């Protein structure tokens, strides 16, 4: 187990007034650990686990297959010892890369400037995770009338990969929470819906040949271009005919090819081309049917390639899939989080979160957390200190709300 990191070990901590924001010390500890998704998140997980154990709570770690990463699930039982029902506080521990970005300060050395805390993950989403972690002691000491569950995941940024097994563990243990708050940055608005995200990887295998002998080859890039045009045509169709949901700033399903690679030399017919595209669907769109539509087009292109050479083929795989969130407008969780201090909102968001996985498991869920999504993934990522204060206040109100009445 890695040694525990303390705020005193953090050089930047000496420059920051830790007294102003109760959660800041914990947030600083998390920010200084580089949990870019390509790295392990175990240092953060062990840090949180040590804090839980220090307060008498034994966490459950749910590792990935390689054992290099893990989810963390911890339950604070109700005063009567029960562990079913209650509220989930959920966040992911990984962050996106800083490669190629121009930062005014070191991304993993947090700094406060002009009322803002800068650093990778400040907004997305170690601000929320740190605010929750700062209340582990209070959660352990407070007699609760219903349990509180902490659910921290890995690899959210690469397609909500880790949360799948995390939610499965919640279901397997029969915890049946009545509500979940996913603390992604919403500027503390209570968000009840977001689009489903599906990423599709396609590899086209053609046949190489010298470019002077093109009839003897099968050009994988040229056939990939057919699929690119098809994806754009589907996107244009959704934009023109819907279905529409006016609660989104982009009120229709989108589709876009964002990565493509192929060819080895200008004088060689390319034998291989890979591309990745995504589509983000509103609730009225059948995601599985849309995937099959893309598969059917890939199969049609494969048939055309094989007319030139039977060795050609096309492979399609789903890289990631995060279900959408569609919580009823009159759901109890919305009323609860709003009364605790979340800002009322009718808006839905286009970006994906792990919230849809919790909802799919039958757990009513909202997204509500500190920071503006516009800062997420950007250079000089920051969160307003006022946003952390608002998050602290909401969590403190939750503790008060869940405190058990003294027995007669």
C-alpha cells in the first residue's frame, strides 16, 4: 500500500489558506496525485480507504482484471445497523490527460488565484470527491436514520468503464439505495437528464499493393471514407428530423467521426484504416437499433471490398457505452437535493456521466456538483472556491437531513 499523502507534504499547501474552505485540504491531497486514466488510481483509492478504516469503516475494493485500478464502495450503516436503502454519493477518481495543453501553472501542483483553485481534476471531479472525503469522520460519528454509501470509480473518462462493476457490486450486495448524487460539475444545479454515449471502433482490412498497381489492391482508406460519409448522413438526419428534446442545448442526437488513421506510405495502397466515431442519443432514440444501423452499413461496405478481393474484411466493436439519464421531473431525489441546496433546473446536459448506470440499476439519480463543465478537460482547469463552499453546504445539509432523531 502506498504511503499516505498529507497536506503537509504538498508544497502548494503552504500558499493556500486551508481554513477558508473545510474541504480544501482533502482536495489538495487528491489533486497532487496524477490519476490520468492511463495511470493507476490505486494511490487515491488507498488514501481514501485508509481514511475510512481510521473511522471504523471497512471499504470494498472492486479491482479491474489486471489489479492496477479499483473502485471503492463504502457503507455507513444507519443507527439501527441497517445497510439497505439510503443515499449514494458517487464520483470518479480518474482525470483526462494534459498532453499538448498550455498551462499557466503545473497541472498537478494546485494553486489558488483570484478565488479559483487551479489544477487537473479541480472541476472534473476531485472537488466533489474531496468534499465527500472531508466528511468521512462526520459520517462515521453521526447517528444516521438511513445509510450513506460512497461509490468512487476508475476509468470514467474512457467510457464509464469502472462504474459498471461498481454498480454491479451495489446490486449484488442488495443495498438498494433510494437516491444517488453523482457529483460531476453542474455549477451545483440539479440535473435530471443526459444523453447516452456510444463509441464505435471500426477497422477496415484491405489489400496492400504498389500504388502503380492499384487494381491489385483494396484501398482501406477509400472505403473508410464511405463510412465517414454515412455517419455524417445519419447525424444530419437526426438534426433535421429528430426526435428532439428541448431541455438540451443541442436538442437532437449527434454523431461524429473523431479519429481516423490509415496508410503507411504515399506510394502504397493502404491495407488498413481504423476509425472511431461516437453518437450521443436523446432518450427517444433506440440506441441498440442505431448501433445495428451502423453495423449494417459496415457490412455493406465489407461486401463491396470483397468484390475486389475476398480477403478484405471489416471489424466493428463497441469501445464504450454509457446509458443516458432520464429521471422523472417529480422524482423524490430531485426534490431532496434541491431542498438540500442544489439549484433547481429543468436543463439536461449533453455530456455523459455514470449516472445512467445507477438509474439503470433502479437507483433514482441526479447529477449535481461543483464547477462548470466548460472548465473540464481544458488547460488551466479550475473550480471557483465558492462552488466548493456550496458543495460543502449541500453535504452538511445532507448529514443534518439524515441524522437520526434521539430515541425517547
